[in-house]
């Protein structure tokens, strides 16, 4: 019995030590007052604009917990080449620090991490560039895709974090680029993480849906609006939906770039088009979808309708080609996007990881 007690205590100490890692963050509730004033926060949590079931299909309803564990076990055990490539994915290592700021371009790092330059300013979105514990336990990069590190990045005018999930908000990356970043734009609640990780209040602009920030009043020609998405939040343990998830519109130099973040299809794409008019470039989620969570991630059918609703001049799809977080074939999202673009004569920017793309 004493041996069992010692083993249990040792395991508890290990778990407590892991959960004390700064990557899990600490809710200091500096943002608590803002959060509780938000019209999107009620019944003790943030809510989507439309009723949104997190789980659907086979892993919902009676015996749901057992079905989810069964699916998770199958997901962890299934390492075949349909979901995960066996050969390195072709990628390009571009010298990011020498790219000109007098041109508009983008460089995609795989999944939902990308750098783009617009009207002389560099924007970095959801960077996950350093496979460090504990995120390395959850996110295994495809062969050939993990070629960029925080030290490869140039100075960043605006860092945009769309939500708190591990595949979008990486502690090690954000820790290492802190001194390179002038301003961070994020949804409500994310600022608590950033402060804990060493960012100053002067660096952080925390926004609710439909909040805007006019940089023209202080620094340069830039206007950013925080917009809805249809998703959820939780870092690991505790109550869900205590921080907000979002998409963003970036306006500068007479051009508009939409950063879609994560989320299932809903009416927001049509409303965004009606509100902002012509959109020069839209980054849309495409990958890690499944019938069992069709409302919180963009399905192929949802991607097609989102493109038709937004009517952007050009698109770049993300959330694929680096991590296997669903059961679909790893190449399927890209193939779906190409088929949609061909069917509707849509301009799709299609590039390798790391390749400079002019837009």
C-alpha cells in the first residue's frame, strides 16, 4: 500500500510540475472586467453568434465520452501515409530578413503560421515555429516542414494572435520573438497570457468583436478590426471559452487583407463582404475538418461557400500541410481548394512552405 501511495504521489508531482510550465499560462484576470462587459460573454463564457455544438455526428449523444476516447485512441494509433506523409514535403528556406518592404508579399510557414508585408509593414500571424516541450508532445510536424525558427524572423510591426489553441499560440515562439515585435493584436483574454510571457501593456492591443484600432492616430497608416469567427477556446484544463477567438481585417494603403482564423462556416463571411466591400486577399482555414466537429472547423463545403460569400480578389488557404489533427488525407485540403478555384474561376495563391508569394 505504501508503494502505491508513493507511486501516486510521484505521478501527481510530475503532473503538477508539467502543468506549472509557463506554456499553460496563468489567468491573471487583468482582462476580467473587459471580458465581463463583452456582449459576447454570457452564461459564464464566450458564445458564438450562432448556436454551435462543439461535437456532432458519431461522438455526440448517448455514450459520447466513450466514443470520443475511442476516436482519440484510433487517431493516436493511426500513423499511416494517408494522414501523414512518409517523405519530406518540398519547402523553401527564404531569407526573410532580406525581403523588401516596398512590395506586398506573403510567406507561409505551414499550418496557420504566416508572415506578410503590406504597404511597408510586416505582419506575423499565429506563429508556431519552435517544437519545444510541452507543445512538442501534441504537435508533430510533417517531415520537411519544420524549417523556420524564431531567429529567422525580421522585425515585426504587428503580431496577430487569433486564439489560444496550441497550434496557433506557441509559448516558445512568442517568448523568443518578444523583442522583435512592436505591437500585438489579439482577442479578449489573450493579453493575460502575453503579459505572463513577458510582453508589456504598451505592446498589447486586446479587442472584442467589432472593435477597431486606428494606428493612424499614433504611428502609421493602419486600421485593424476584430471580427467574429465560429470556434471555441481552451488551452487544456478548466472551463471552456474563457478567452475569445476571432478573425481580423487589416486595412492599409487602400488595400484590405482578411485573416480568417479558425472556425466553421456561418453568415459572417457574407456580412464581412457587405461591411468592407472589396477584399484584396483572404486567408481562410482549410484542413483538420471532420463531420464530428463540422461547426467549429471549415469543411470543404464550407470553404467553397465562404469563398463565394467573401468574393475576395484572391485567396490563400491555411491550416494544413504541417500537422495531422484530423483523419482526412494530408493532401486533401489543398486538392479541395484547387478544385473549388477551378470550378468558380477563383484566384487561389498556391505556394510551397517558405516560398515568397507576391500578391
